[in-house]
C-alpha cells in the first residue's frame, strides 16, 4: 500500500512455525486452498471434454455456427453476444480490483461503488448465459436432418416465414376451413389467433414427429396438428440453403457441403417425409442438433457449473456489500473480507477464459 514501508521477515520467523505461511491470514489461506481444489475440478472436466472431442469420429460443432444470435436481432452474428458476455465479466473483475484497492485505503464509499458495479456485471453475465442456454436448447429454425444415406447434416440459409396453417380436416379444436395465424382471432371468419412464434413451434414439433407430408405433385405440404386436425402449410420458400454433413453416411463424408437447388430439395424431402426423428431441433441430454451428443452433455455441465460459481459469487458479493453499507467491515479496521471474495471472483473470471476458449473458439 502506498505510503507504507515493506516489512521484511527473516526466513526463521517465516518458516519456523507459530505463524501463518507468508504472514497470510487463515481466511485467505483457506480461500487459496479452495481455489486450487476447484481449479483441479475444472481442469479435470476440460481434459475429459478434450479427450472426448479427440476420440469422436463425428464433426465437432463449430462455435460461430452454433452461437450466432443476438437478442432482438436474430441470427447471423457469430459469437458477438458471447464476446460481449466475456467482456462484461472481465470488466467486472477490474471493478473488483478497484473495490479491493479502495478497501486498502479504507475508502468505504469507493468499496460500495465498485462492488455494486461488480454485482451488476455478474447479473448481466448470468442472465446472458441463461439466454444462451435457451437458444441452445431450442435450436435453429432448420434443425439437424438425417439424409437418405444415413448421414446427418446441419442446415444454413434463410428460413422462409410461415404465413398460416389452413385447416383442411377438422380436429378436436380447429374446424375445417379455418386458419391459424399469429395475431388476433376472428370467430366469424374462422381465424385462430396464436402468439408470436407459435406457428414455428408447431411446425418444428410436427416435423420432429414425422407429422409433415410433402406432396411432390402439388408441391404442397400438409401438417397434422396436436388435436388431430390436418392443415395446408402456407410458407415462403427457403433460400440459400447449405447442408454441412456432421456425421458420415454411405454417400456423404464429414464436413462435405451440399448447396443450391439440390440442398433445398433434399431438405424439403426430409421435412416432408412423414418419418419420425429425421429432424432434430436444439439440444438436451438425449439429443443434439449441433453435433455429437457428448458435446451437449459437456456444454450443459461445464457452463452450468461455471454459471453456478458466478451466481454464487454474486450472492456473496451482495452479502458483503450489505456488511459494507452497515459499516460492519469498516469498524473492523480492514477490508480483508472484500479481498477474499475478490480472489474468488478473479478465479471465476479466469476459469471462464478457458471455458470460452474450449467451447467457442477451438
């Protein structure tokens, strides 16, 4: 600390017992023990992830292909939001350093200010990670498809907007001649209003269950809805489709690309095949749109484990901030408690650098 001379301790005093090593307090020493053990845990998880990735014969998901969405702006922004999350977390580490520095100067107001900034950064990161999980679980508009030769491919391109479903056969809820649209209902015109995004959800659910049938002669697609009714799908054409093979089959190899009219035709045939499980949307512990199933399992566990650490750190920071506001820590004559939670927060930030590199960059 500025203005104070460094205290020199001879080796006999330092290592001769009756004192803590390096004159470190018991609390800080135990925090370091915890961080070392936690580092070994994360290290083991990342090593297992790397081994599994190296051992698989399928194409591993690419970060910029999987994480390419921004809130309110949709797809087409590879890794932008993840980079923003990372930047905010690193900035929160800087604000924690400033809080510790203010504590060394016994500046209660400074500690309060910088800890609030750290807490805000932590909440932003946890909320952003929840948003990423939501998109990862629900998947892309196209999903992953199984081709006729048994290979599996992810799909890139522009998904044509779904305009409406026109009921051609009545079911339990919908009457023949009615239309399902996203908007307001009109009983006189047999218009069933749905919430935004619900048509897409129904379309994907039906495609995964093999409830969409494509008629090659008429070029029309028919969907069977959850109530047993059947409807004609009114949808704009998909454009600029590109199939990227992630699992080889008889005819296609890993990372082989299929483009143009051929890709559009193959995709339509799979969607309208009427066969279950030929389309996979999103990821969970049983299936994974983006690549091998182990990828999703490791992603949920490692990023979830790290997210739990960040959330725990935010709660701890809030508790310590309350002690600072009450003056409890200031009356002790030192802010070591802030420094100890700062060590934990820096560790969480450092671990994210490795998680970010393993899952998003390589």
